[in-house]
């Protein structure tokens, strides 16, 4: 059904009245409604709510709004608007398809003088609101799923690595739909691990603790936005970040915090970056094996601004395509 905003008046000139379908978000605390919603609720001739367990009802009644537990059909609702009356229907989060379809049929029949129809959002989802749903669903799955309830940080570690690689592949392929899906898979791993962490007997923490720490980190490492520092270029920002990070970590070596379990090219490039960023002069170890030659090439590539890991992956993909072409030609 197409619903248009009606004139903001309870008394329609032709006496046909007004039907307002009031929607609210379950992701916003009940009782936090927009001012137009509160004005409408107090001014309406009748306020109906099909759901007697609707989260908004206690707050509406506390505010002096009389709400009737009624599940009106379209014909009854139209009749209630006779004489220019305004009737508000407080919908559940899922809406009321039966009612809206019925109103659409009546409006399309041409045999009923229809009231003005209005859809009024009483509360809106804020950016990131669906993350609340994700946390809620993850909590239930953790409690009720036989497989999920048995998982540990250690057992899930391999999936996090796999999902990260799949995300990188989606980025490099430029597939937007795949990118969205893989970001979701990585996010699932973060939420999953945080949910498991809640159950730790000695040092529990939740997804809120994870997010709170991240917020603090972002604010602290961006003094040019949240503080008195200035940054005119990306290089200035990078310098701020490194200085702040060094002060936070209090490291004795530039190698601290570099995970040695990452792919070899990425590991070598990260070490080279740390050496260069620390202003150190460290001669490369010498040897005859291919590993030392690869190390030297990696350090030169990193200094030139090239990600050697990404470069080798791109070359490997080209090699894969060549293999596929050769196999196709041989068939």
C-alpha cells in the first residue's frame, strides 16, 4: 500500500477523517517517541493497538494516552473515522499486513470515501541499530545451538583466518555483494568471540567492552579530530598514530606486536616497515637460499610503497588464469 502524509489536522474538511499508522523501532528504548508522535497520540480521537504486549503501551498510558486493545479490520477503521475523526493504530515492529492490504483494497475499489492515510514513524533506527539485533541473535544461538554452545576461542581461530582471507579476496576482486557478505562473516567472528568471552570465570568481557575500548582508542589516536593537534596530510595523521601507539604500548622493541604467524611476505614487510618507522639502520641478513633473496625483494618493495603480499597474490591469480586457459586449450 502506498501511504502519503496527510495534512496535519484532525478535522478533515470533507468529514472523511484520518487514519494514522504509528510505527516504532524495537531497537530504540520504549517511550522515546518523536514530538509529532506524542502530539498526535494526545490529540487523536481513538488510539488502537492490536498487540496487548506492545512495549510502548505502559509508557503511553503513563503519559495519559488511552489505548484500546483492538485489532481493527480495514472497513471498521474507515467507519471509525466518519465525521472527521482521527484514529491512530500503534503497529508492532512487524507491521500489520492484513490491515494495510485491506486499506489498499478499499482505496482501490472506488466505492468507499477513504480517510486520509498517513504512516508516521514514532521512532527511527539509528546508524548501527542492526548490530543490536546481531548481539541478541548471537546470544540466543550461543545458548540454544548444540554446536555453537560448545565452541571455544581456540576452536574458532581457524575460521577467523579463513574469513579474513575470503574478505581480502572479495576486496581484490571488486565484488561489492561478496564484499558485504564477507564483512558480515568477519563481524560474526568478532561477535562470536566476544560472546564466548562473557562466560570466562576469571576475566569476562562483552561486546560492549570490545566496542568501548575501540572507541577510546580511536579518539585517543586521532587528536587532530578530538583534541588540539593539527594534521594537514595523511602523513601527519600516520605520524600522530605512531607516536600515540608507541606511548600506549611502551614497547622495548619495534618487533613487539608483530605476529610471526602471518604469511611470510607480510611478516617481512611488516618488520621492514617497523624498522623504517623506527629510524633504525639494520643490515639485511645474507644467505644463499631463496628466502634471503625474497626478503631483500620484500624490503625494497615495502620501501617503495608496494604491498608485496598483495603483489604476489595478484601475480598468482594471473598464473592461475593462465593455467585455466592452458587446460581449456588442451580439451
